[in-house]
C-alpha cells in the first residue's frame, strides 16, 4: 500500500487524492464524535492506531524484488467501523511518509484509498457477513483481517495498472503483473496479520471488556471464544 513518492503520474495522484478526501473528512468527524460520545473508547482508538502504525511500518522484502507490508487497519474497522480507519490510516501514512520514507505525500491519496478505505470496508463487510451466518467471532476476525490485507494490495495493483498499463496486454496484463509481484509474500503475510489481529482481540477481551461491550461486542460470547482459540 506504500506507493513511493512521485511514482504515480500527477493526474493519477490528484485523482486518488480527490477520491479519498471525502472518506477522510467523514472519518475525522466520526473520530471526534466517538471520542466525545464515548470517551472510554479513546484508549481503544489509540490501540487501533498504534497497531496500524506498527504493522504497516514493517517492510518485508519479497523474493520477487518487490516488498510487502501488513496493513493493521482491519481490526480497527471491525472495532470502530471503516470511516474511523480512513482518518487513522491517513495519520499513520503521513507519519510514515515523513519519518520513515514509506510511501509519500504525492501518493498519499492512493495509499489512503487502498489501506484506509478499501481494506477496512473489506474487513468490515467480511466480518459482518460471517457473523451473520453465525461464524465464531475470532474466526470471523481472522478471515476478515486477512481479506482486508489482500484487498488492500489488490487495490494497489489496480492503481499501478491504471498508471502503467502493459503495452501488449493493457490493464489486465499490468494488474496480473503487479498482483503477481505481491502475491508470493502477501498471502502468508495476510494469514499472519489475521493471527495477530486475533491475538490482539483476545488481549483486549481480557483487559478492556467494558469498552468492547460498549462498542457492541457481547462480553459472554467474546470471552468464551477468546479462551478457546
């Protein structure tokens, strides 16, 4: 999700920034509203932001010569809903661009769209669908976070393919090329991120039961499932 500074053509960079901006503004309003209406949730918000920052800051080399990252945004989307993560991911990506040279300011819109919008919505939709058919909570979290990871990188692959279509096979060929570069390391990384998200949730289930219940998670089911995973 960290497209490098200056890598996208100016028109594409501007277009992705315009596309991401409404989600980020809405997310900022939701964060302010959540902190005001449920001040007890501030600690969990901070934990979700820190989890996203730490995981997405770890740059793993790929055997294909590319690199892969976890996103960390899926669990936050499940806890607080996707709009909140659009704002938190933006803050995370700005800090990483400025302090760690991961991503860039010109490509911020594209990176936010992939990691802060598509990924969280994929996680939340998957989680709600699985819970709707009575899949266990921790299993639903694992699958949802893994799906969010893959969805983020699929979006990045689309962004790169749109910017640099293959001369022979066009957009489809370029997407296959970029997605293939990421896939070797991204699939196991998505599984690993899903496991880490479950471990984080198990920890929160023990130390922040009241806060999770306030957010709509059933304490009895949560604790029972967390203790058996």
